[in-house]
C-alpha cells in the first residue's frame, strides 16, 4: 500500500498565522520534502503547533497560503484534504466506551459516502492500519482500558486508516513514558521507510528529533530560523538562538548524528516566550 | 502491555439487533398493559376482543374508550418520550456535555413560552402552526443560553447547564404570568405544558406526528456526524467533517424534536438527560446504535411514568412529567457533582 511520493507535498508561501489580531508567525516561506520525516522544533510558544495546524487546515491563515500538491489547502474540499493528509492533533479524547476498531473506522470517513457504506477496501485498510500499529489484538478493547502508549498507537492507526500520503503528528510522544515515546517514534520511522509516508511532526525532545528526522525546521520569533539536515543544523549557535540554551553538541556513537547535552540557560528570555530551559522543558512534559 | 491481549467478543448482527428488539417488545407489552388501565379497568381478554375488531356492544364501547381516550394518550407518551430522548442524545454529542438535555438548555421552556404567546395572540391558530412557533421559541432560548454560557471559544459544561436551568425557569415563569392574565379557557388548554399526557387527543398527536416521522429518521441518518462531533472539533475537522454545518444541522433536528414534543406533552423533565445516558451504557457510544435504543428507552420511561401516575391513587392522576422529574433530578445532581469536579 505504498503511496506515490509527491516531491513537495506541502509548501507555505508568505504564510501569516495568528489568533485574532495578533500574528504568531509571519511571512513564512518553506517547502517540506516529500517522503521524508520532518520535525518542527522550537521553544514553547514559538508557534510550531500553530504552524502544524495551519499545514493541516485546522487553522485558516490570516495571510499567505499553504499549498498541498500545488493546490491551495484552505480552498480544497474538506474530505478531499482528509484523503490526502491526515493530522493527529494533540491530546485527542474519545467518547467513553469507544473500542479501538470503532475508532480506527473513523479514519475511513473521508472515503465513505453520506450513509457510510463499508467497502472491501475500507475493511482492508482498517485491518492494515491496526496491524501496522500492533493494535489488531486490541480491536475490541475500549480505549480507556489501554495504556498511554497503546492508546496513542490506536489514534495513529485511525490516521493511517485515512490512507493519506502525508501524516502530521502534533507532539505524538507527550504524556508517554520514555519506552512508549520510542515505540511511537519507531512506528513513525517504519511507516516512513516501508510505506513512503511523508511525516511532519512537532517534537519537544531535540535528541529524539535529530535521531528520527530527515529534516528539521527550527522555528523562532515567528519565523523559520533554519531548515535542513539535523547533522548540519544542530550547532551550539542554533541552540543558543532558538532555545536559549548553552549546550555541548557531541556525536551519537550509534547514529553518527549530533547529540545535544544542554548545560546552562544562555540568556534570560522574555516571559511570553515560555520557560525555555526550565525544568518543565527539560523533562518534556507538555506545554 | 502487562496483560495478554483479549480477543474481542464476536459481535454478530443478531447480537446487535437483540437489544433494540427486546426493548421494542418490552415497550409494546407495556403499551398493551397501559391500554387496559383506567377508571374503568379493561381486562386483557376484553381489550384483545376490542382491538381485534370483534362485533358486539360491549366491544364497541371498549373500542371507543380505548381508541378515543387511551390510545392517543399512550401514543403521546411514546412519541414524547422518544423525541425528548433523541433530542437529548444529539445535544449531548454536539455540545460534548453530559449535562445537556432539551429541558436543561432552555429549549423546552422556550418552546412552552412561545406556544403560550402564540395562542394568546392567535387563539384560533391551526394546530400545525404550534410546533413551528415552539421551534422558534426554543431556538431563541437556546441561543440566549449559548451566548450567556460561552466563555471565549469554550462552553463550560456546568455553566451551560446552570444557565440553561436559569433561562428555562425565567421562560416558564414568564409563561405563567402571561397565563394569569389570559382567559381560563386558554389556561386549561395549555395545562399540559407542565408536562403531562393527560387529556392528549388525536389532534394533539397529529400536530407532533409529522415532526417525529421526519426528524427521528433524520437523526438516525446523521448518526455518523454525531460520532464525529463527539470526537471534538479538531478531530472532526481533521477527518474532513464540515463541523459548523454538521453542528447546526444536527442541532436543528434536536431543537425541532424537543419543540414539537412540547406541543404534544409539555416538558417531561429529565427524560432527555437520563435516556441517552442509559442508552450509551447499554449500546456504547456510536450513535447508529445509541439513538434507537435511546428513543425506545425514552418512550418506555414516559409510558411507564404515565401508567404509574394513573394507578398510584385513582382517580387522582400524577402527571408523567412529575414522575420523570422525581426520578431524574437525583441523577442530574449526581452528574452535576461528578462533572464539576
């Protein structure tokens, strides 16, 4: 079920985003690489989640545009977008008693007609999504009976059932313990390598972002500070400017990629930028 | 991942149909029993003789008693209960609030006030006009409650319920003040607004029936939209659902059902709150299954309440709405406490 990889699936031009009058991000221009895993990184409150929401049609831009395969995302039909791009927002909540299989079926909504008849293709895709995420054995379990990691995999299975070439994940590892975080990230990596999915995610942990991404987009001060290969991007200068951190950048003996060890706060940041380098940030709890 | 994964229980079509079928049979049996209850009790054998169209003077008398007096009342209880229950199920999904119910968001009282004003202004208004007026009043009260309860983009559950009760109480009081100044005739004609199927006749059933026959199936057709809305705005948008259209479409059905039910039997307290909760408990959270179960539970609940009200201390009739309120209020308080925490 490998999808054809569009060369530049998502592209932002002169994109300005904000809630109400205040612009959070202004005049952004960048393109995401098709078939790659891209992570948006930046300090708390820098607008990376806002950016992800705009890339997925959850938030309409106040200026500029987002192009999905060369078409204006925010002018496309809602179901059409959901057939090409799946997004898993942060901390989704399911109604009580909903089972894994019932949840995963929601992913077929964009492919179904008004009355929601179920085709063979729908069934096959739901089964595939559950097996990819290791949720087949849990199909009949209600979500609240699962562990945090399993529940997150169930939601990812729902997004997979949409069978889109592009998958967007907003902090998929938040509230999970470390082993479950890696479990989710390895699943993402496998989906990218085996299915050719273009993945864009917001991640808090820099070392995880470096390890599991082909490309990083560093957001700072309402702009894209830098975009590129993690190995080239992760310099002490970037860590200082984007995260306000003093850090050593070593080489990960396993992957050869950079490994970051922060040791001090580089400067006092304005309060609205959020607690950079604060214990909260270091321990990777959510915003 | 400590426990071994359990295989899911086989959910055959038959198992899924058993619950609504069983409930439907129960409601039918209750209806047959209710038709025999009254000031002149009718033994089941006589009732069956009358219903199956046997000739004879005694059977004719029973037939008239049953068809003209008891049957419209039973049908009104069944329809009213089902309509409030389905309306409550939709409201709870759309505002994602377990405390939502047509009588708790101002819809019921708004409809009642509108009916009172309409009949005061146009005493000879045709029956079909009443549900339209009721729907208008229901929307007015509902939009007022939404505007008052809104906190930015959020709609805090407990605040919605409290403001709904307050606006509802204001509408009811206003309606009663209006009635004080109206003729005794109008007051008598509108006594049912307090929540009873006592005195329900075929004319009253007739004005709500088209609404029920249109909107109950419409609610079921919209069940997947309700499922999507229950996942939350972001998730529904992400799955390609047109959220605003979905919300107003389903709310239109919910308000229409409750408002037309008010013209049939007044506000039956807490039916729209309790029946959906019970239905979700029995049938899960997917609305394709929950809605029919909720409708049957609401119908059965109101019919049981009305029948109980008739046999408690005859010839005194305890209004069905009073009994459902007595049953539902403690549950509401429990939910309120649980949600506020």
